[in-house]
């Protein structure tokens, strides 16, 4: 077997094991809830039948290992259990009240929305940040580089909601260019949906770009200091060719790494930003569920976030293995 | 109108440290005729590489040429536009870097990198250049010249890469090549092949070259003329033979004299004397791979055993076994006839005290956050139990012993000392334990020759005064000549040959010892020529090794 | 759409001006190397920079009140930002000047080499520390004190609905906003600081232990940390806070949050401490100490720790920022520091609706931004100082 394939399979297996252990951690955490939790959810006035129903739903009458296996096998088949939510969330439009909704039903549309937001953000942020990072590295210690350094440090330091409100202030309130509320619903025309997603996406872009640009700059600087770049210049190779032919193939791995790491960072950012813009995504669902202690939803969201995080890191790992000539062409 | 190929006048170069510009080169002239090879020699920090790059009109980041002029074939390189300079580089002026492994782009095959300059400069087409590459590879005696170009740099060994880089520099048949310490990172037996290859090809195409090195013996083989630099100033310049036989300046004379330090031979130890340290049948492994096979030798009181070998021969591993850091799989270590516990954790305080070590890199051997007084004082206190005044006095005594005035140095940090001074502190720390036996692991290889000689003289004096035994690990045979009483030659984890020094430097030898000894460059300018003649041209380096196996 | 047209025009104009400028400079200076070898991209960059600067100056001098009599809030905000920027720059410059002429020789030398950004950072950190420590003396009112009048407009001008007793007005249930901002320094910064300390103690000691001992202990700890780090920290803390909220509430929940974040963050500290420790452990001076027969405590406290302080201090700054932002985010989501403690994240959440009135009441809209800005300012300051420290330590190595 080709050694690269072997390493990739090893990483994949490791990723799966990590995900498995993470699911145990999440499950265990949720099981640290006090025994009369069902009572607590429903309040003092709850009938014993209702309390029992929730207990059964949570499976509190069964031993933890059985419960975990049931939950896991359900999760693998896409069944994440029933939501506790008796009423709809204020921001959630379209689902009917009174009827028990499954977690999967709640999550599916919001997951799609969040992916849309993340996609728009990535589409703006990645090319922007990588270009700026390369420019800052090439014109190191110039005015541009110094300004970029201060700008990105400031951006990294600002909480997401600060960036969000500043953007709202200037782009929505003072100059009404973009809507400040992202009330997205199913069947919305694409252009309108894009318009409503733009402000949260810009906020995330600003936050992510700073990190991504700094890391790209560091990676390129590291690279440009290497002897083979000096060698290329001493061979009289044209500056543009030095970059395209000598720097870029080697820069690919670090840049991919930077991009993937920062997309993983989006996962955390998305929670706050969705709340600010009332964007009906999985982050907001998560926060709402935490507030009303809708445990099955919290558990499921947690697992999805962790899975996305692991997957992105894994992708970064694998892509940088594939782009490494030493591994691709073994001795 | 001049007939110089390179004409550098009054060159001043500055480097930036902490926002201020410090001079690196202080007004040096350099002229080179067509087809001539100039050797640039000097210790680290002399500015050799900087000057070499300046001959190409090139400065590294944070370095600038602040004065003087550089003319290449009548073209003023400092006034030329970036584009004009670019057209000269690679085509008429080429560069061979110190580390070929780092200077080849890991993402491309050798042939792609070889053909880049000729194709880009429009000298040859890609096909022509590929065919030419094979011819050059053949000339440089690279194995399988037709295929080696299609390898990636990490698939080719260091010595071969260095020759491939020389081929690459030759690809446009330049008028001038700058060689920047091309063999410094190589083992001696590999160095020979590269030196021979470079000399041959430079002769054949009548290329002018600037050959930068810190090794006098190497420069003696390669250069027609030699220029000696010291801290950015020129010391002197002359024809190679003239320079070697008749140096004018004190600094040059002292450089030459380093090679002459030799200790008088000691009488052989009594045959029934118990050795201080005895290594007996040691086989040791990292993980499951054996790296030492049945290594045995003795070290007697007041004597120095030099353990010689190339990188990977198991010299340092032997030291780790003796100190107990790596318990061997088989065999044992005796101290004064008594077996030492194999693991250092099981040794008594007194046993630990008897065996001390001095390290190659003084930078990592001294805790940068401790003052000299603390560094030397700790073993004094730990083993001798001295405190307060008594400890301070003992530390001062030790500092006097290593020829550093105690008053000035007690409260300094290692970062405030020079490389040689740091190494002396390392010696004082070992002495503080009052040991019988000291392991010196390449203690001089990171130092400039003059400083290294001082350290060797100090070690010799200490040995005579304190009756110390040394195990001296080194790859440098010049060091062996000057300090050793006995020599142990190692290769691939085995002892190839051992014996008293006078015998070891007399034939007949084990073939490996022979190869190793004969590969060490000598100051004689004809040495390489003679050696190649002796070995037969096709019988150098790789080939010799293969024959031997 | 016209905004996009303007942007394109600006870029194209800059390109043209850049090319012309370079051409003119080449002619005027007789082809000086600086201009001769300047790529077009650089010329474009200069032109664009100058254009943006000119635009900013032009915008700064726009009238603050429109002809219709309505305040031009955008200009006002912009002017405040510019004043803030230059105010801090001047303050930092003066502070650095002070540092250069007072104190010991060592501290003076430190200030001489200090970039302005780092001086700014240190100054801001000092201001925050003083505010946090003396919050009780500085604040005109108590942090939980409720006054009769809610939603008093900031500015203190009675004609406009303000009250001089409450210069920044009162919030939706009638608490003095200025006092709460000041107490916020104590609570938010204090809690974040405590959390970071705990995280450091936990992660640092375990990390060094793992680096020194190696073996199964290191394996166990490292694998556990790997798993914990595979869950995004904000998500994991939200999950654990949900669980904790079923057990405790109010102040107890705040304590629980501190512990939860400390534990989650200690995994990052562990990684760094272990890596730093590993780098030091392989040094020859550690080997020398081991071969001398030194014990574990001596190795850790006398040989390893003194060499780890610089990277650890820098990491402490970065960790503090991270913890501070996490706690603020949690508070903003309503799950962090619990009332009645005043806290900036919570204030931003409570007052955020005012931003929508920015068009006609810029002062009111500025209050939530002030709280959010207070968070940002401290993190910027710490980051600047850490950046400087890292550059210094990397410069020393060379």
C-alpha cells in the first residue's frame, strides 16, 4: 500500500475514535444532570404522568450504558430523539405547536441555514485573507504590513458582538444598505437570502480574516526565508515565477491548514453572530435550547459541532499530508 | 579598461540589529580574473558569505551595501536595474549554497530545477538542457546520471545533492560561480568526492570562482589565490602556495600554527594497571534497532582516548551508555574495576561524581537563566557540601583554573559570554565535581580554530595537573592528532580498529581507517591531486566505500 | 448599487494615479532606483492609501448637523473614533516618555525599546487595573442600586431628557450605567483573571509534569486533552453550564462557570506547557543536572521553570484574552456572569436595542458600544503587549 494512503487511513481511524470518545464525553456530561431533572423541566405543577413521560424519553429508567448505546445507534440512523420543546421558539417560523417535534426535524433546516452562512463567509473570507496575508508577507515591515498588523490584532481582540453592532450601526442603521435582521425562511429567493445573510457573514469574515491573514503571513514569511527561495532568486528567476513556481507548491500545505483551522473557528463564532442577527441557524437553536434545557437538542447540537470541528481538522491534516512531496514521493 | 572579471572596490556592508545598522564588511577590495579561483577564508562572523553574495550584487534581508562598487565584466552591479541583474544571475554568475538539501526546492524534481535557469534565460531549450544535465551529472560522477535527475531532492544523499547543485550552477556555463562553504555539512569521506568534482569541472570549463570556507586545508586544494578576512577587514591576500609557506600577518600565522599543536607522546600504561573506565562488550539499542555492536575499550588514568567516526557511527551513543542515559542490552561498564549500575538513576552520588561530561554546544549545556557562579557552584555544593563563603572561594578557584578572572564572571549570564568562554564554563562545571573521568563530546567542533586550540591546550594542562582521563569524541582527525593518546575508530556502531595514536597514524590500517585518515584534507596544495592519483580517479568516495564492503 | 460603483472607481483611479505618479517620479528624479524598481502594485498601494486617508479627512470635517437639523450621527461617531485613536496615541506617547525618564536603568531601557503599541497596551492595562481595584470608590452609585427613573438618556442634559446625576443615563430598570460600567471592570476583568489563573495552575503543573516524567502519565494526560480539545470550547462550556444550571443558580452558577472555563482552558495551557517543557527537557543542561543526580523538584523548579517564564507569560496574556472574550460571549448570551453582578457582556445584551436609534439619538446608541468597546480595548491592549513580548523573545534568540 502507498504510504500516504496508509497515513490517511490512520488519520481517518483516529478521527473516528476521537468522535466516538467525544460522544461518550457529551453523553456523560448530560448524565450528570440531577435525578429529578424531569420534574425541574416541567415545574411544580406537572402531573406525575408527564414527569414519567420525560423520564422515559430521556431513558432515565435504564442503566447509563444501555442509554448511551441506544442514543448512539439512534444518532447513527439520524434519529436524535424527541425535543422537549413544547412550544415553538420565537424565532422559528413554520413548525406547528403542540405536537412533539423530533430533534432531527428541528435541526435539519437550521443546519442548512448555518451551512449557508458559513459558506458565504468562507467564500468571502478565504480569498480575501489569503491574498492579504501573502501581500503582508511580501511587503514585510512596510506601512501596509504594520497597518495590517494593528488592524488584525484589533479585530482578533474584539468580541464578535462588538464587530456585529459596529457593522449594524454603519451599514444598517446610519446607512441603510443591508438588513440588520436575518429572518430567513424556507423558499426564499436566493438573492434575498444572500442579502439577509450578508451582514452576519461580513461580521464573521472580519473576525476570521484577521486570524487567517496573520497565520498566512507567518507561513509565507517562514517559507520565503528558506534557502531554496534564495536559490531561485540567485538563479535569476523572475519574481512572479519565484512565487508561483517555487513558493506556492510549498505554501499550499500551510495555507490549507490555516484555512481549515479558521473554518473550525467559525463554529464558535457562529453561535454569537446568529444570536445578534436573529439568524435561524443551529447556533441560535443551541443557545435557545440551553436556556430552556432542551437536553436532547443540546446534546445533538454539541455532537454536530464537535463532528464538524473534528472533520475540519481531519481535512486539514489529510490535505497537508497529500500536498507534502516528501510523503508523495517516498524514497 | 580592466581585464578583471570581478572588480569590487572599497566595499562596505552593514547589517541591521535592533533598528541600528552595524558594519559587517569594512572596506574590502576584491578582484578576480577570468578562470581564476579565489579562496575566501575566515572564522565565523568574518563576513565571508556576505562578501561572496555582494559579488553577485545581492544582499540578504536586513543587510545592505552602504559603500563601494561592484563591477562584473565591466557592468556596475550596484547601479544596474533589478531586471538587468536578474538576467545576469544564473546565466553568467551562479551560486552553490552550503546546504544543498535546503537549497533544492522539495516540491520539484532535480531536472526541473536544473533546466530552469537555461530555459528561463533562453540559453537552451528544455530538451537540450536535459541532455546537457546528463552530461554534467556524468562528469561529476553521479550514479545513474540518466535517472538521477528525475528524483526529488529528499530522495538523494547529501554528497550527491551537493554535486547536483554544482551541475545546476554549471547549467548555463557561467563565467563566475560563488561556492559558499559547499562541503562544510558533509562527512570527510563524502567531502573528498565533492571537492574533486568541483575542482575538475571548474578547471574544465575554465570558470572563475570564489570559494568560501573556514577550512584552510580545503582552500589549499581549491584556490589559486587566498584572501583572509577577520571581522569584516581584509588581513592579507596572496597566491595560495606563497600564503601557505610564508604568511605575513600575525593573525594568518596564528591560524596556520593551530595545526601544529601536538602533545608529546606519553609512555604506555602498565599492562596490569586497572583502567579507570572499561567498556566491555556493549551492545545497545534504540527501540528494537541495535546501534552499538559489541563495543569494548579501556581508558587508563591520565590518558586520552579519542573515539573517531563519521555521523551515525555510534560515538555519541557510546557516551550515553557510559553515563547511564542509555542502559545497554548487553555488556557492562566498569569504573576502577567495579561494575557500574547500567542506569544512571541507580548509581550512587559518588559514582555519578566520578564521570562528568562536557558538551558540544555550550549554548544548550548551560542554563541561560543562571549566573556563572550558580552554574559552577551547584556541583560544588551538591557533591562537596560546601556553602556560603567556602563555596564562593571554590568557585573562584575553579574560574582561575579555566583562566577566567572570577571577579568579572561570577555574576554574568551565559548569554554575556563568547563561545569559547562558555565552553570553559562547561569545563569548570565538570571539574567542580572533582571527577576521575570526563567525556568530551565534540567540544571543539562548534568553535573557531583559534578558540578551539585554546580549549585543547586547557584540557591538556588540566589533564597533566589533575591526572584526569578523557574520552574525546570527535570527527576531526586534526584534533585527534593533537590531543589523543589512544584512538578508537568506529563505523556503523562497531569498533573498526583501536590502538595507541602513533600506531594508528602509521599504515597498515583497516581499510576504513585508511579511507577516513586519507580523506582528511591537508595543508599541502598538492594533497588532493596526489590522493586522487593514488586512489585512481574512479576510486574516490562512494566507489572506495563500496569496494571496501 | 452606487456604493459598488464608487468602490470600483476608487480602485481604478488609484491604479491610474499610481502609474502616473511612478512615471512622474521616475522622470523627476532621473530614474532613482527606488522608483525605477518599484512594482506597479506598490505604486497602486500608495495611491490607494493616500486616497483613503484623504477620504477620511474629508469625512471628518463634514458638519455634525445636517441642513435638516438632524444630527449627522455617522460623522459624530467617526469623530469620536478619531479622537479616541489620537487621544490614546498621544497618551501612550507621553506614558512612554515618562517611562524613559523615570525608574531604574533597566526599566528605562525597556521603555526606550518599546513600540508605541506596547506602551498603549501597558497604559490601558494599568488604567483597567486601577478602575477594577478601586471600583467601589470611583463609582458614584452601587452596581445593583435601582433608581426610580429608568431609561434616562445619557449626556446629563435635562433639556434632552438627561440627568446630571447619571452622566451615562440609567438602564431599563433604573440602574446607573456609569457605575455599572465601572463595576463591570471589577467583575468581568476580575473573574476572567481568576479563571485564567486557575487554568494556568492546573494546565501548567500537569503539562510540566507530563514533559518531565513522560511515559504512561504523559500518554494518559495528552490523550485526554486531545479529546477535550476536539470539542469547540464555547460549545462545550455551554453544555456544561446547562448541566451546572440544573444544580446551582445565581452566584453559584457564576462560580461553576469559572471552574468550567478554567478546566476547558487548562487543556490549551497543558499543551503549551508540555511543548515548552519538552523543548527545555532535551537541553544538555537538563541532562547534566540529571546525571549529577538531582531530584525532580530541583529539575522542575530550578532548571525548567526559570526558562519557561517568557513563553508562559505571553501565553498567559493570550489565554486571558481568550477567557475574557469567552466569558463576555457567554454573558452576552445570558449564560455567563449572573445578575446582580454588573458585567459588560450582559450590558451589551440589555442595551443593544438602543443601537437602532443611532440616527436621531447617537448618545444613547453609544452606550452599548461603550460596554462592548471596553471589552475590545482591554483585549487589544493585552494583545499588543503580548505581541511585543513575543517579538522581543524571538529577537533575542537570533
